[in-house]
C-alpha cells in the first residue's frame, strides 16, 4: 500500500516537471530579448540551446528584437599600447550605463603594435583597419571585422594588388566603407583607391564576406573632376553607403552606393552648407551637421529615406562649446546626444544641456551601433 502511494507521488511529481518544459518557440522569444553577452554564456546550457543560439534565423531575429544601442569610444592618445576602447550601453529610457573597458582584436600580437581606424559599422559589426606602428608597409597592416559586444572577429584576407599603397589613411591611400547587402545576405567592404592630389582611381574593389574574396567593381565613381570625400568613415543605412563630397568648384553633394546593385549615384542637398560638415545616421535616418557662418551648428535630417524634399532642420545648437559629432537621438526624438569634452543631451525644444557626468572625457566616442550575435563563430579576441 505504502509502496503504491510512493509510486503515485513520484508519477505526479514527474508529470508536474514535464509540464514545466517550455516549447522551443517560446524559449526563443524569451532569449531574443536578452543581451548578446548573456546569450554567449547560455550556449553552455544544453546542446539544444547551443544549436538555437547559433542558428542564423535566431541571430537575425535577435538583432531586430533586442535593439540594444551601444557607444564605442577610443582613448585619445593612440600612441599608448595597447589601445584601449570603452563600451557604453544606452537603455530604452536613454540612460547611459557605465563604461566597460574593451580591447580590439590583435592587441596581443607579439612584437607588433597597431593603431586602429574605424572604417564603418552595421548590425553590431565594426570594420577596423590596423596600422602597424613598427614597420610601414601594406603587408603588415590588417583589416578586421569585429563584434565588440561578444568579442569575436574575422580577418579580411589581404588584397596584394596595390602593394605600393598603405591601407587607409587620411592622405594618400584608401577610403573604406563597410555594410550589409540585404538582398544577397552578404556583408561587403568597399575600397576606393586615392592617389596624390585628390585624384581617385575609379577601379574600386569590393570584398564579399560570403565569398571571402576581393573583386574589381564594375561601376565607376560618377565624378570627372577632382573631389574631396569629407569623412574617412562613411555611413551605412537602407542598404547603401553615403559620403559627403566637395568638388574642386566647392559644390557639396551626397554620394551614395547601393550594395545590392553596386551602383554609384550623386544626390544634391536642398540646403546650403557653409562647411563640409559631418554625416551620421541617427535612429536609421541620415543626418548632416555643419557650422553656420555664425559658428553655430546646424543639424539637418532626412525624415524619409531617398526623398530629397524630406530633409528638414532638426535643430541649431549655439556655438558655446567645441563640437565634435552627434552620437544618438532619444527614443522620443526630443534630445540629441552630443560630444564635447564630455557627453551631453541637448534638448531640441528647450535648448538646454544635460551633461552625462559619469562618462570620461578621455575617449573619442566615435560610433553608435546595436548589439548583435553576428560572427558568433568567429575568432575570439583574447
């Protein structure tokens, strides 16, 4: 009798435990909302969780569901080794977390010291050119695609065609652009070769992460005269690269390249720029900021992508500080996060500043991106 009661009790307990097993679809929906670094740890829970978290569909859904915004900054004195970066999370309530110290990949390389230059970012991935400080030569420099949220990276194979040129640089060398081709599900790296005196070689090249190889780009830059690309770091949004360009006559235009068609286009700007300015992406929208004649700062935003008439002035910030660049816009669109000696929120309507006191001024905050699990199968940074 007693034995039968124990059997029934064990049967009831087993039934209760069995009911607690959640469907795979529900588990996935819960995991979508978690930080990337937590999901990296949760790969060890079980084989089923490992397979789920590494599934390409799960990685893509996590990117679109999580939307955790992050800032990445680099210490201003690059000649110190290793180069130190900081990562700061921005909450959905627009509060900035405390900085977390991180180091880019390759910083443990023996007998070689690199300085880094960010050339683009999208979907949580950052493309970095590593310049060798020990011996200058293209064979010593490296290009790496890096996921700073999960500390994973992938080296881009060296293209030996232009051995007489260094990789990147603000003078003679290359301009890079990194983005995602949504039609072909492929990450691409564009390289525009620059020669002496603002002259560009129209034989640009593109790297495909899917093919893991370089090839020559068929389309050519749509400029006949000499011109200046305003920023060494172009911006990527809506499946296209964007640069501010100034011709030798002083005309300023927007140069774009669609990653799917790999075609260049030139777009005119419906407002006048008194300086070449900065081009950034704020919450998915193109934003141009430039000094006015009175040294104030004008911010223009394209409200509807591809529609020239949708450009409108976001705000004008008085010239009471040394301005660098806008980094983010608040969820409600009422404030812009700007960088001076410190970070601060600028209220567009009230025209007031709120300094972020706990963020150090020792860093150049160069980008705002989102967390992702892309490159989960890549090499570890350490």
